[in-house]
C-alpha cells in the first residue's frame, strides 16, 4: 500500500465533492457501479458487476462466505488492486486517481494484525501517527478506548491475539479517518471487548464516519449495519437494511414450550395470526406451559434463504 508522506499535504486539501444524494442520511462517501475485477491469469472474474453506495455516517456490511469476493472488493476500494473495470469512487474521485492523499482520508483494520512486534503498543501508534500530515489522536487515548492503557509500554510480541486485534483496530483511528474499512473487527475478542469495539464503531458513525465492514458474523452485522449486501461468487444478490430483510424473508413466530405426559414439547405459531389461532388457545388451555417467547428470522436465516449458501 502507498503510505502518506509529506508531499501529499497539498493533495489532501482537495475539496469533498459528491456525486448525488442517496437520501439515506447524507452524501455518498463511496459509489460503486458495475465493478468488475479479474486476477491476472484467471479466466473468470472475481467481481461481477457490483453496485452499491455508502453514505457518510453509514455502516455498510459486506456479507458472504469465504471466496465470495469480499476481500477483493475491499482491496479495490483501499487501492491495493488497480486494474478494475467499472466505477469505484470515494469522496467523488476514482480510487485509481487518488494517489497518496487517499490514505489521509481512510483507515484500514484488517483481520490479520500487522504490527511491529519489537515495539510497544504506544510506539506502534506513535510510528503510524508520524505518517500523517494532519492532527492525530494521542496514543494513550486510543489505548484507553480498548482497555490497553496498562499494556501501553509492553512489547507487542507479548500481547495476546485479542490485544493485537484491539491495537490493530485503534491504529486505524489514529488520524480520524472519514472512511473506515473493517475486516472482521471482533474476531478473536471476548464478548466484553467485542461489545466495546461495536460501541466505538457506533460513536464513529454518529460523528459522520462511513464504515465498510466485511464479516462472517451475522450478529455483528445485524447489530451494527444500516445496510448489508449479500455477495456470493462475486455477485451481489441483495442490498437492504437488516430489519427489512428479516421482515421480508422470515415470518415472526411465537414458540411455546409445554409439558405433555411429562415430556417437554415445542410448538410454533405465526405471530401475525396468533390472536385468531384456535390451536394456540387450545394448547394454552389444555397443557402446562413452561415458556412462551417470540422470535424472528435471523440475518443468517435470510442469507441462506436468499443465496442458497451458508457462511462457511
């Protein structure tokens, strides 16, 4: 990746031009239209006509199984793959035309931490902060955000996987990017730290940062994303809000657990018609009900229903 240097300061002053207003809360940060990409030596394209838009302050999820094209699409938008066809515009300019100034505007947190192991956590953040022209956050503030302040002066080689993932995450925030690329941001984290990372992402979103999130974890996607795209074999099958997808592709249910001759049984009823469902009334009147709860289709259920594939 081309890293920012001092000569890009003038380029970094380019005005924020936008293409249109999508009506989803702000101008577009990313516009992708009919995006194709084929790796050298391959006969078949890895990306096949992708179309999506990410607005300022939006968390956009890219969901798909391994080999679906998620990482390739992200690499195109990060600027690592240049020979693409179609449109990949960020802040009103083609990614291929940005140059070094681009990395003053975007932050990248990959699934595999890439740090200087012989340096401390603090020294890693100071080193990366020195690569940017503008103001940067204090290392102590970033480390405190993810519970690493006590380990600030430990060498990263002594960090656990989860600690390295948290350091990797805040390294992408050093320069307050306008667009953040996250690849499996909660992978390897315990539930408490995973929740903290999600809370930080929400705070970034509230302050106008656009987030492009690739993940296998449907719980993370459902919790964070304003919109998600399902991608399989390099093609997007659907783009919509998680709640809308679950409503369209899965009926809400009421599940009743009850005792019948001492054996625990389960019955399901359609929530929308339960008020007139005589079978539900008879069950309540004739059995010992242990538990009643409502449920809806999960995002993973919807993904399988729409794509016919599982997230493996």
